[in-house]
C-alpha cells in the first residue's frame, strides 16, 4: 500500500452490522452529508487521523447484502467499487460484519474481495461473544480469507486502535476469485468472458455483464462483448444463483474450522422480548404507550429549558436596549433579530426530545419490530411495513423521510409512501402547534396526563390518519400489478450508544435550526418591519376626523360619499 498522506477508505457491510456506529467512532463530528450525483441517496463521508502523517477520508456506503443490488441504495455500492475513475473509488475497503451473523456477512466480503481491492474484515460487536457463546479463531480465519481480521466493538470503542494500525499496513493478496467457481458453474461461458474481455478481472467482467448498464467508461470492443453476453437473461440469472450457492459452500467450509457456538452459554432474552414486542395485541399496545410517553415528554420535560431560554433572550433584548441608543437599528436588533433567533432556539428542547426517542428506537433495534407488526396493517392501505420508517421520520422532516422510502422494494408501495409522507407533522410545524396549544389549551391534567401533551399527540395522529386515508385512496386509484414481498432482518437488541445518539441528535437539530431557523428569522424581521412602519394612530381615528371636518365645513354628504372620503383619508 503506498504511503499516502490521505487515503480513501470505504465502509461496506450488511444493514444492522454497526457500520454507521464505526463510521461515527472513526470520524466523530468531522463528517458531512451530501448526495451521490444525479440521485437522492445520502452520501456520508468524514475524516479520521490514522497517524501523525496519514489522514483517511472515510466513505460510509449504503448497507447491502450483496453486490447484486435490489434497491437504489444498494446499486451505489457496485457503482462505486467497480469504476476506478469514480471520485469515491477507495484505496481500502472495510467490510463490517456482525459477530452473530458472520456466515451471511461473508457473502458480501467474498464478492468484494474478488474485485481485487485491498479489503479488511472487521467483526463488530465482539463484546457480545461471551453472552452468545461464540468463539472465533482469528489467525485461522485470516489465513483462510487472506486478509487482516480485526475484532471490534464500535459502541464500546474496543479494537479501534488495532483497526487504525491495520489500515496503515494492510495485508493484501489476490484471493481465490470467481474463476475457481466458474469451472463448476459453466467453464466454457467464463473462459469466453476471459477471452473477449481480457483487460478486466474476471469477476469485474461478470458484474459488468449482470449489473451495470452505463458502460461509457469502457472501450468499444468491451462494450460490444458485454452487450452480447447480456442477451441471455435466463442463463445469467441461473449462474447468479449458482454463484451464491458456491460461495456459501466455501463460507461454510471456512466457518466449520474457525467459528464455534456453545449454545449452553447463549442466553434467550431476545426470543422472549420478540414474543412480547411482536405480539399481535401487546406489540401494538406497547407501541401506543411509547408514543403517548413521547408526546407527554415533549411538553413535560421541555418546559423548564424552554422557560429558561425564553427568559434569557428577553433579558438579552432588554440589556441590548439599555446599552444602545434608541432608534431603528436598536429596534431591529432587539425586536427583529434577537426575537427571531429566540423564536427558533426556544423550540430546540422539544425537537431534541422528539429526535431522541426516534433515535433510541432505531439504536435499540425496536424500530425493526415496529415495522414488522405494522406490515399487515399497512398493506390494507397499499403500503408496506417499511413505510412506517418514512412516516415516523416525517415527524423530523418530510424531505429525508421521502428519501428513506427508496428502501421499499415495491414500486406501488414506494410511490404511495412518498406521496402521503408530507401529511405527517414535521418538526417545522411543531413550533406552530406549540404556540397554538399554549394559547388555546390550559395547563391542566386530564386523568393524570398533561392535557397539552394529549392535544399535541392528537394533532400528530390526525396527520398520520390523513396520510393513511390518502394512501387508501391512492391504492384504489393506482393500478400496479407487480407484487412485492416483505423481508426484514430483526437486528439484535442493543443498548443505545451515547456517541451515536449525540451525533444523530446534533446533526438533525442543527438541520432544523439552520433550515427552519432561516425562515423563522426572516419572518420575524418582516413582522417587525410591518409593525414598525404600519399606519399611524390617525388611521384608526379616520372616521372621527372626517366627521369633524364635515361638521366644521358644513358639508352635506351622503352615506356612500362619507365612506369614500374615509377610505381616501386612510390611503
């Protein structure tokens, strides 16, 4: 590996392996979120200092189960790793695996390894090995996979220094590639590929044939050969299936040597929790209780910090008036700018509580259980259980919530979810609701619950109900015959990582303050201007002044003429 001052590292892995947790540990707050060119898929990258003279740019690729994509997110992985001219093409790939699902995770690892890019295997959640009765012979696994293998726990910051050292000096050998499987699959077919596309690794050529549509980066001869191989769709599909089978045969052979599970030491807490949280009655009851507690907390827990912020900005405005001379600039500063910023910041405690609850549900693995129990209900309205995530995410902001709908595989379900998600109440509407509730609803208890919190929950439920009703109507209108299948992985239950919670809440709250804050501040300044430059006192007394003028001058005017004169005076 060349001694670069800056190296590009891509994080790849299955969903729920802790890939994003590792990304947060390595980059901290030195990260930014953008989009991949031409599409609305989040592109997360950050920087990490590996040594005194080496900095790494870390790219967090979307989670995928294999290099054969089934969604827009997953297609990003293959496009990034197959094209060396891509700006995000990595020097090293870290494949993140999860200690209890190593067999499935190694499928993606074996495919990426065959692309002949330096690859490290990181096995996450090593702190759970004892409780699950798992033991791994790391040295033997490294020999079998021909790469470094690092055990880490991203949540507990275990093994991170070892990983950084491995990144500075990774071992890399060209592994057993698809050519070993090709003889068993179809030797003649794959020898023909090697003959007609000699300048590309065999597995890369195979992926160009089966996955990639944009071939502009390749020579005319290569494009012609690839298009010829693409013609027999049925044969390609059968070979893809065979490839997966042969890979799993090899993975099973390796794991029999290095991976052991002592079932007598493993605990069954997960099974007990799943039986309760996914129960057809208690599952919904628990979810309802959590939502009720959430909206109660938005009011009860945020009251004190909101009062403090309100008082602090009021004192700041008074102090500013006392030290600056009276005038338009001082009024603008105190009644427009300070009041506008205060109008944004005062709602930050409520926004933080809302984001905190959603982040905890995602971090613990509970959100996947909610998706599972809601699937049967959501399908009656033309959506999928996976639609719950965009709908709940819509309580933060409709735009990223709509973007989250790309993970829904069914075309019809995805379209309906995108169309109805804006009906859910986003964070930008929360300040409006809070002001209206404070004006109309008294601060009293209702059967032990905060009445204002109950009303807020009702407003959110109205938004969800509107979305559901709209989805039902769209389901009747849209005619899509293609059926979709609901498949979801139930991740292990985990205690929330304080680091991940902090980063998630910080990023989302910052987005609210900046995006919604700019609008609220602008409106505050406009309102100040209108209030400061509106009609004078004579505007309200126009009728009396006109009547006095008529009496003094002795003019006899009809009612219509008097009204016209009053209107003219106001103008």
